[in-house]
């Protein structure tokens, strides 16, 4: 099967959605399919490359920053990718188009489908559905939701990355997608059997923005009486200056490391040496970092929001805690660090995370996408 992937961002550009697109594309190549990606370039210089068997075509669209994309830059991607996408259809003749994000990419897929008849599958991630990013995209969706609904209903197949995204998409667009979780490779790691030692390693991975609440973590840890922990914060973003300032004033500087963005192998190393994954977000779809934490046998302490229910079984492999409740978060972390018996309980949570990771095994996830794509082209 020839599969043309449309995604407005593809690593090294973008965040979790782009990483999902890349993981799925590469998994489908390993299953014997031919895969091309039509995405945006950084700046105004188009180029082509092959990454792990996937042909990636990056078209100049004026994107200015690798980690962020404005609405105008999204629109620019759709406009500048029309001709290249039609060229792929004409010369390469894909069997099906796999489109990531209802908006903006759904608009491009819908137009190409109308012009060529090529069927497309649409995958929703979170911010591309009404209610996915409350307070951030509400006004935008009041305008674009009717158009997004057209893109959604014209698709030959629909998927969503979590139960919560499925609920929002069904509610907002009136047609239920199939839930296919974000997949992770498990063939390059194994269950950890080592218990935490004298120092418990905590880790946060993500963009440093208000949604992810990194400043909140410093407030929480300042209330933890135990000192047998270290925190690594991996990521960058608009809150980095404020985070540095707060860290300097907190007295926690000797136990908190700010790494900025790291390459994939370096992130894997950080996860492998850690014990607890922290994510106090206000909203999420299904963050790739949380799935990766399962792979490395980390206990998860996360906000009690629907988008994280798929990765945390309460009291089994972690805990879901109230958003913004410093007392609840500090109490839970303190309980996990209190004494040898608590550390033994922490080790049990970690083992349960490895078992939970099997639900996200990439071969199974790729097989599910393959079935949807095959069904769409029929």
C-alpha cells in the first residue's frame, strides 16, 4: 500500500502530534508499505529527505520556530502544500492519505480528495477538536468548527489518540472515530527490576507553557519535607525565564536541573535513570512523553484530567491528582519518599507501568492503523 501522510509538522518540527505521525509512518514502512510525508519546512527553503525509510517532503511555508506554529503559519502550510500534494497524487499515485490533525491539515486533505478522489483517513490529536484546548481555541472553533465538521464527515476513516479525544470529536463533529493510542517501541528496553536507591529521580518532559504548569512543580516540591529526590525538567518554552527565576529563589537549585530540549537518545537516558514521571497539566490528549514513561517503568503522578486516564490506573501504576492542588501533590510525593516501605511501594508502581506499556506496543498500534487505512482505500 502507498500511503501519503499529511501533517503540518513533522520532527524535528513540532510537538507530540508530529512525533506520533513519525512513529506511525516508520512503523508502517517496517510492515512493508511505502510512505511519503508532505509537511512544512522551517523558513522559506523547501527540501526532501529520507528518515528511517520514510520519504519526507518539506515545503517552504514561512514557519519561524521549530517548536511552535501560528495560525497563519498553519494556513500557509495548507496553501503551499496544495501543488506538491497534487503532484504526489499524480506521479506517485498513493492508495490513501493519512491526515494528522482535523485543522489545519484536514482542509488540505479534503480539498485534494475533492479534486482527485483519493480517500483520506483523519486522525484527531486534541487541539484540533472543539474543547480540546479550553480557553485557547474556543473563539477559533466558533468560526472554524462548521468547516472542520465537513472535513471530518468526508473522511473515509477516522481515528483519535485517546478516549477523551474520541469523546470531544464525537461531541463536536457528530461522528465517532476509532480510538488508536499513541504507540511506543518496546523492543529496545525491558522491565526494570531495580528499586529506587538513596535518591529518587523525578522527571518532567514537555513544553514550558501554562498548560503544562512547570512552575507549579517547584511550589509542590518546596513543600516536600524529604530531601532524597532530584528533578530533571526537559523542555523549553515561554516560561523558561520565569522558571529560572523561581528556581533561583526557591532554594531548590542544587536538586533541580533544567536541560532545555534534548535529542531523542538523551531523553531516553533521562527516563531510564528516573523513577517518577510528573505531569501537572491542565489539559492533554494522550502525551507521548507519558507513554514513554510507561516504557521505562516510571510511576506516574499526573493531573486528574480525562486525557491522562488512558495511561494511569489509579493506585496501580501511579496517581491522578487534582489540578493545581499543591497540598495534594506534595502529600503524595512525600508519601512515596517517606521510608523504605514507601520506596518498595514505589517500585511496585513502576513494575505496573511496564505492564501498562504493553497496551501501547507499537506493532499492535501500527496494525490497527493499517486496518483503518486498508479499509479506507477499499
